[in-house]
C-alpha cells in the first residue's frame, strides 16, 4: 500500500490526526532527502486536512510552504502549481480571506 492509499484509509475513518502524523513523518523524510516534490505533495495534503478541521494557522502555513516549493522544483506554470494555487485559494476562502483567495484563483486560472 502506498502513502496516498494509507492517507485515504485514514480520511475514510475521519482520522485526521493520524493523517497529519503520517504526512508530517514523511515530510521530515522528504526534507532529509531533499525531496522537494515529495514535500510539495504532502504540504498540499496537509493544507486540505487543516482546512477541513478548522486549523487556520496550520492550513495557511502549509499553503505558503507548498507554494514556496514551486520555484525550487522548477514547476512554475505547471499543472502542479495550478493545483497548489487552487488548494491554497480554497484554504483562504474557508478562513474568510477573499482578496487572497481571489488572487490565488486568478493565478491558477492563468495556468489552466
């Protein structure tokens, strides 16, 4: 079973704390291995989990960290960047930050 399948199992059981622990474990591994793409994927997952459970600061932190990894990965203008922008915009919308949300959605739209 791969990591995404494990996360899906945890989501299906509404075990968000378990999903957070699993994602953070693998983020540490990605950071140690200098795996920006792995960290990026996990930060995208975490921003969604934290949004879902109402933890604004953690959701925004992971959104910012995911977006910061775009340049490091050389993924400017990619579908991956577009997806991260939509995810981050959704976080901002959920926490009543409409201006920031609109800015991120607009950037994603330009990519798509």
